[in-house]
């Protein structure tokens, strides 16, 4: 999962490869509809003292054409030194893998995107030895997606679009549409909800769009334990309502965390969690659900049965 704004705008291509087809359509570059996508090492270092790494490198396998490499860079501002770095990345990757290489630069503002288009030249006034033409995705060419049906079909593209348009008035409508789709998915596909909720929170940050996203995501009453707005919303809402409602919310939270982490939940565990009314015990289970390797470990001897000050016996 993404952990920073810089990572988010390139790693989404690794983690959600379905985004490649619509992005390539925007860039007007043909791409096979059934193309395969595999991550390639991002290390383009030849000598250890000089370390060079591309943000993301993918190998695209086309059913109706030759394979190629796609180097993806997230760029937040103009950096003249990048021209030489990008030329090096392309030349190195082509020499190492013997495949054609394209460079995609993802930008979040128009000025950087306009600069990143290049071309960037290497040579003298008399002769150009090398010229780099990056593909650029940014506010000017990523679509503004506000229709919920379209968002549901192209959720990854809509999320990237929201980040690209974060400084524009249109971003609010994009976020509203994404929030509506995620709300519909929270019961059937919590992993997807978790991924895109955090992707947008991290990448929008404390901008006005980020504040709006936090308000939109307040509908979520459980969280995967990363300290994000969903966790805050859960903790703030936990103090409200009747004990039964709180217990149900706790149970949903515990099960959601396990499922979001990809941990199978046997029926016996599900029943024990959903029938428990001891809120202190459930708080402990919820905290433990972030780190256990098996759902049954929620109730491990010495943890679940340990005497906790202030706890009430189940059913009391």
C-alpha cells in the first residue's frame, strides 16, 4: 500500500494495473486490451557507489505486438537534473532488457506537466546525440470523472484523476462520485474501499480537497488500523449510541480489519466476535486484529483470557 504522496502517483500503476489501458488511451498510445503487466526491478545502478532508481518499471506484454518496458516517474515540480536521469534510465533499461522503453511522467500540476513533456536534448549546438520525449499524464489530459457509473468501471483512473485535479474546482465532484461508489462497496469489497480511501487521503493530504475527502469518508465506521481518517471517524463515533450498537460496530471493525489484511475468518471466529457484548474485550480484539497472523489468534491464551483491569465478563 502507498505510504507517501510521491509513491502513490506511481505505485498505483503496479498495484492497480487496470489503470494502464485508460491512461494510454488518454495519451493516444495504442495498447493491447489483453496486455499483461509485470513489475520489473527499479534498480538501474551499474556501480554501487552511484545509486539510481526509477520509481516504477513495468513490463507490458501485448498479445498483438511486441513487449515493451514502461518506466513511470512521479514528478511534483521542475527539476532540470531529471532530464539527464530520464535519458539514463531509458538507455540503461533498453540495453539491459533488449526491449523498447517508454517513459511516463505523472504530474499533479499544469506547470510541471508542461515542462515534463520536453523534449530533453543531449548534445551540442551543432548536433543532438539524444532526445527524450516523455509521455505525461496530468491535469490537462486526465479526464474529470464525475459520473458514478463511470467511476465504478474505472475506479483507479478516477482516483488518479482526483489527485491530478486536486487544485481545481472539479475535484470536489470527482471525490463525491468516488465516495458514493466506495460506500456501495464497503460491504462486498472492503479491500478495494480500504485501498482507495487511503490512496486519496495520503495523496490529497491537508489540501482543501483532502479535507473534503475526510468529510466524505466519515461514512465509514471501521478501519484497517493505519491511523487514517477512517480510524478517527470510528473512534469518535464509538462514544455515541447504545451499547448494542457499539458492540455491532466493534464486531464489524474487527472483521473488517481481518478481511482487509487478507486473513480468513472461520465461522466460529465470526460467531464469537459478533455475539460478544463485552466492549472492553472487543476493544482488545480490535487492537489485536491489526497484527495477528490467524483469526483464531484473537483469542490466544494469555491474551484474550488475561485479566484486564476494568473488563466486564461476557454477557454481564
